[in-house]
C-alpha cells in the first residue's frame, strides 16, 4: 500500500487543468499508482473515473487503495489504444505516459539499467515479446534502426554490432556492459545505456503506435468542452502529442508550450525533470464536424 502514497508527476497541474466538476465523468487512461485518479475523486465527491492500465498488478493494488470510493471508480485492463467506451463520453481524459516507479524499481521487470534484472520490459506481462527476444534475435540492421529511431542514439550502429557479436545477453547488466563497450568514453550528461533502454521499452510495448491510435480516438470520447491532457517524458512522445493535438479537427490546443514541473517538484522528484504536459479541448465549434466524422 505504501507504494501508492506518492504524489504523481504534475499532480497540481493536472487537477488545475482538468478542473473536475460535480458529477463529472473522467478517464484516467494510465492508472499506474492511482495518484491522479485519487486526486480527481477526492476533489469532487460526486465525480466518477474510469481507469485503464496494461499492468494487471497495478490494477490489483489500485483496486485496494481506491476501495473506499466504491462504484465511483471502474477498472479496465488493457492497452489504452484498444479501449472502447461504448456510449460513454467524458468530461476529461488524461494520460501519463511515464513508466511508474514500482515498474522501474522492480528487479524482475527489467526496465532499469541500474540493477541486474532479466531483459523483460513488458508492461503487459501476458504478451510474448520481451526485450531479450529483441536483443537476441533481431539482426544488426534492425537493432541499429530501433536504437536510432526510438532512442535517438547516435552510436546505434556500434551498439548493434557489439550486441550481435556478444549475444546471447541474459540480463540488463549484460546489455549495459555491451553498450558501455561500444560507446566512446568521455563526459556524458546521461548514462550511456539510457537511450538503448528507452528504445527497447518502446519497441517491446509498441508505445508510439499505441499513442498514435489513442490520440486519434480519444477526442471522440470527449463531451463538448471536455479536455484531453497528456504527460510525455521524451521528445518522441511530446512531438506526437503536439502534432496530433494541432492536426485534430475536433480539438482546440490550450497549451502552445508544454507545462513543465516547478522547482519544488524537481527537487522532490528528480524523475519528473523530463515531464511535459499538453492540454487540448473539444470545442463546441468542432462538435458538428466531429459528429460527421464519427458517422463517416
């Protein structure tokens, strides 16, 4: 239970932008440790939240910590790109695209390069594809392309070549050692394995494809005047959010520049440093056009 006593990234900014209303219906598309959902439910005693998470373990723990809210909160396990709300329409939809701290810190999940773990990285533990499969079976060209495209890693070819020469790799430590041997020494702002681990996580969980699908569908789930807020953690995600908000015929962009953590939050939670929050609104002017699109 103690894992759920945290304050999520950009918590105040989410509640301020969402502005939960009495009797409002909201969608938390990335439940995680339930911080944002709990904030919505606490801020308005008659608000309701539908929640989504790919991780069955996260949902089980959230069901316990949110038990006191009864039927005001509902749970759905799966990828937010596959969610089908039926006739439901929401006053607000939020998504926090970050990997939760329990996932990062769990030595069995393989998300972090800071501890020895199996090369897993699955958010949904029921899926077959793991990081070990990618690292040990993809050819050199495919690995290099993944590291460059999804990790923006400029030494992608060197790293891919070293992986192919030294595999099979079994643990995160094995992978870190290979990356470090391939990357030239010198002062680096981040750990040399950061971008490779990011790329593998995106590939294993098909994160960017899922985000594209979610952003195409989510505007249709909003009531007129409903808001869509997305917290991203790296430039690839933020770029997609920015352009999909701008290009959607159903949305009015509310944040020309992303909202970022204040100094106090950065000091309390260094992991929040890369977070960016963008908001868009389903404007009344777009409702008729949106209805025509939905019927088409």
